[in-house]
């Protein structure tokens, strides 16, 4: 019989007791992968981007990256999470070159020299690895209505959420791949006239100007075709405002079947078959071929003008939806024009998108959409702290300036510091001297022509009544 061993090593069925200390057993690879590795504090994944990280949280970014299958398998200088915030910052500073962008990213690392900025070619390769699906899914995760109170000005009408739809074009880089993918305007001889362009249709929430949905397509694709895809973001309890290029029987049926009410401007030849005149001056008419729809037509003019405006709506009861109220509500459609100006002029600095591949352009476009939604969320949070809760009083350009400054503060991902950064930005935006008062749009649309320096200067009579003290009175025809 063997004598008991004096060794402290516990014997096992496959190991004989030995008088020496063996090394610790090696952990199997599967078990090592199952245990999450602790991320270093100075890891590029832990860089903070101020307001961007506070509103677009890293947990959301990681979830979107995982769903798109873009998680990296090894530690990189430009991991996927850092690339998402880098693209948002790139759109926020449209005038920065890639080299300058890399040096700005190094400033978010905290301690100087803790992260060496890579070359711009590494940034381009990281963009290709990330793809465009991540930024598109990130935008769709952020896109939602912001107004949650009936006190938010311009957001609701008779318990219906006011939304608007409109289309525009964005200029692109003049490279062969972009030309083939998106096209652009051409002259009579078929040659390209100007830069390539892509067609964009947007759906927004009026009042807050939150971007609810968007579609990017070829220049030759019609706005109605792209607008039909936005029905996925329409829900019951919405009232949709649209310009006179959108009324069509197919599009009208799609939106009404989704539960929305419509108020659209119409051209003169549309819905002229009168069925019945109503008490408020509006009338019922047929719209469309085959099996036509029954719509209500409202014709009105503005005080001091002879132009007649025609509106189509599916709200047939004049008592539940008075004609003067719908005519005044249609003026809120101008919010979508302001949003287009915010993205194309303010955010993009009136410059074409810089990417030179189709995938890169789509990635950059969705990054711009996500950045705009983050900016509008900051504006709305600031608006809820002022008495009238009107986001129009908060400057969009000042909001993006506050986001730029917050990126350079190197706050990391500490929750308290990120919350403090947001509160500091809100205090800046809600200072009394920073609040603005927008005048009613009263200047008539005119065609801007090239000024001839040899022609005699004549006073433009249409500029005489630029600043009106109040909105012009609505006069319903036939009332």
C-alpha cells in the first residue's frame, strides 16, 4: 500500500502525485472566447465623442454593428465603433480633410500620445470594412418622432401628429462609378450638365423637424416611386402634408390605407369633377381614373394676392376639419424645406458628398441623416426647457457648434461627464441672447437671374412688402 503523499497538489484521475508544482492548466479556447475580455481604458473603443456619445449611445452602436456582422476579430487602431463616430464627426466637419480628421480623433483619446493617428489610407480601408449597412441601420434606430406633448408647437393638429414629405437632389463627386450609379441632369445633347446628383425623398415630423425616414435613389427615379417606400414609417394618427408634385391615386391609397390623413396641394387640372359643394366653400370631387376616389377640394387665396391655392384632403367633414384651419396647417409644410436647407447648406457646407464610390456615398449619406437626427434631438431637449417649448427658437447651426466643441473635450464614456456635456450644451442653446424669433415667410418666390452689369438698375417692386407684421389672412373661395 502506498504511503500518503506530502504534496499539496490535488491528485486527479489522470495525474500521478509528483513532488513538484505543475503550471496551471491551460484554459480551452472555447472557454476563453466565452469570457469577455476587459477592454483597456485607452482602447480606441473607449474614446468619447461628447454629445454624439451621449445621444447615440455606444451600446446602440455595438448592437447595430453586431446585427450587421461587422464586429472586428482583433484589436485595431480603427475599430468598428470608433469608425461609426468618426463618420459622424466627418459629416459634422465637412471641411476637414482625412489627415486633419485623424488628428482631431487623436484629441479625443485623452492623454496626449496615447493613440497615434493612422494614415488616411487606413481610414479609407476601415470605411470599406464597415460598409453602408451599419450607418443606415443606425439612422433607422435613431429615427423616431420626438414630440411627446400637445404643448410642442407645430407638432400636432387636433390630436394628429403633423408630418411632411418632400424630395430634393444632392450633388455628388464627378467620378465614373458615381456617374453610372446615380446619374444626373443632362443637357439637350445628352451630355452631363453639372455634377452627378442623387434623388432623395424625406419624411419629417413638423415642429421638431425630426427626420423620420428617407430614401436615396437614382436621379431618374421619380419622387413618387421613392415616396411609396416611406409608407413603412406612416402610422395611424398622422396627418401628412405634401406639395403638388405628390398627389397620385396609387400614392394616395398607400398612405390612407396606412391610417394617415392627407393634405396635399394640387395642380389646376386635378380633381375638377365637382360632386357637391360644402358649407365652408370647399367641395367634393372625383380623383383618379378607373375607380376614382372621392376627395375634398379647398380653394383659397391670401390677402393681397390673386393666386389661387388648391388643396386635396381625405377629411370630408367641414365641421371636423374647417377649410381655414387646413389652409393654415398646410403652411407648416415649409418645415421640410428648412430641414433640407439644414442638411445641404448648414451641415454639408453647400459641398457635394466627398465619397467617390457608390458604397461610400450611401455610407456618407446615412451618416448625414443620423447626425441630423442627433442634432435635432439635442435641439428638442433644449426646447423642452424653455417656456414655449418651440424648437424653432433654437439655432440649428449653434447646436452643431456645441456638438463640435463637445467632441474635443475628451470626456471618455463616463456617464456623468457625458450628461454634464449635454447639460452644458443645453444651457448654451437656451441662453436668452441665443434664442431666435423667426419671421413669417412672406417674400414671394422669384427666379434669380444673373445680374447684367451693363443693364440699368431698377427697383424690384416685389421686395416692397418683405417684412410683414403678421400672417396674411386666408380667404376661402366660395365661402
